[in-house]
C-alpha cells in the first residue's frame, strides 16, 4: 500500500513543527508533521492518513516526526483475532450494566465536569486539569470526519465519555475519559472492548489505538491487547513479545 501516494494529488500539504517538549518521555524534544488544510481532510482522506500513522486532535491532523527518535509506534487491534486475557474478561463482565448511547459531537457541562475530574486524578500536573471550556471544546469537539461522542451511564449516572471516528477500515479511538472515583472499576479496558465489539458489528477489521511507546507507563495498557499490529518502517506488522 502506497498510503500517502494514494491521496489525490495536490490535495494536502505537509509541514513540520518546531521542536517542543515531549509529553511522554522526560528530557526529550519532539516534532510533528502536520497535514493541511484541515477542511479537506474528510473521512476517506483521514482513513488513508491513519493508515500512514497520523492521528487527529480536534481538527489538527499530525504524526510524530522527531529528528532522532522513533519511540512512538502507531498500533491497532485486529479485532476478529483478539484473545482476551482473564482480567479483560472480568472488566467486560464487571461493567455490563453500563448503557452506551452514541451522539454527534456536542458540548455538555456534565461532560466537561467529568473531564476535569478525570484529568485532576489521572493526569495531575499536566495542565489539562485546568483546561477552560474553550480549550476542552477545541481539544475534543471539532471534526471534519465521521465522529461520534459515546456516553456511558450506570444507573442513570454519567461514568464515561469516549470520542471515536468511524473510518473505512476501522474505528479510531480518539480520546476517552471516565469517573476516576469508582472503586474497582476498569472503565478504560471496558471501553476498548466495547469499541472492539462495535468494529465487529460494523464488520470493520481494525481498532486504531493511537501511539504506543514501550518506555511510557501511561501507554502500557495498549500492549495488553493481542494480537496487536504496529506501523514499523511504513508497514503494519504483528508486534511480538520481544517488541513489547
């Protein structure tokens, strides 16, 4: 697959950002390659970009483009080959009373309040726990592709929000945040399994999980879903235990 060469000629331009502090590896500088203009990146074009390792944050479509580091590996689950571990089966059973409803992207103050609680408990000190409403909207709600906001309620109480994109060959998991105060919960694991189930229902072969970094503890959970493919040297390959 030629990936970016499959895009219509003269549609997109790519530029490289200046260096900035890496969000995942301490004392490292990162750079990104950005695809523009954003209004031309529809679902079909974005699907090709995701196959080439791009992701989006709002309307901002990018991939890592660091000078001397290749730690970020785009990963995806082959959904009809997924082998569940015992802990994942427990998570699926534990949260069967969650009720999922899918919506167009929209703002609600309850979503924003849950987002701030999640950031304060799970990512304290990163600055996102102090995001304004406009920063929250800019981060999660703009999209030029086929996106959905999924609410998960438990006995009428909001427990989790997940933003997903439906692509020609899979679901791309954009961002998820959940109630951090429920004892014994494993909402994140359940959410990935729910997205796997959605892929199966839609007959889509892949669930794209974004980037995985072996040295980052924040991303270790992604390696627990197997078989997992990684984009290495421009080709999607099965990641082995030695890779992880």
